[in-house]
C-alpha cells in the first residue's frame, strides 16, 4: 500500500498531470487493491458514519455529521470538518477538508486544504489551498 501511495503522491505533487488515464488508473487500482478491509479505529471525534471499506491513518480528526465511504483512504494528521461526505477518494497526510463539502473520486494532496463551502467536488486532483470556488477551478485537474 505504501508504495502505491508514494507513486500517486509523486505524480500529483510534481504536477505531472498530463495523463488523465494514468491518474484515474492509479486511483482505481489503489482503491480496489488496498481498501478491501477497513481500518477505522484511529480517529478523533464523534460518531461518523462509515460505509466500508474506509482506511484511516493515525490522528485523523472527524467532525459532526460526516459520511465516509465507500473506498476512502485518509492520511495521518488530516482533519475532516463538519457535514462532509467523501467517497472513492484518497486524502494524503496533513490535509484539511472544510465544512459542508461533498467529494467523490478525488485525490487531495499532502498538506492541502479545501475550505470552499457548499461545493460538490468530483473527479479531480487538488494540490494546494483552495478557499473559493474560483481557486478550485485553477488548482483542480479533472479526469473521467
């Protein structure tokens, strides 16, 4: 699992986003191969709803009314704020997902933050800090 995560992280952090197919394949392979069983005992927060499989690394903070899954990986020291839904996605270490965001089929880079409320986000890669919908369109990379 660590090897595949490093490969995905390298691809998105180097901004080599010229191959939609490559990124989509990496995401799909990782989710299908490595998320067969859940690991949900390492979180801080109230009672989120999990649709397995979900994998949480150490020290993940989860807010109120959060729905995670299916097929979600969240890296260590990340924070998921209130009223968030995440499915079929990878969130790398030290990422922050702001309130009231719905994500599907996404990759969120290491040390990135997403804080644009009431925004559905799907089929994209986000690297950096996104505070408004306009920022999102500058940073994200769509794939099908």
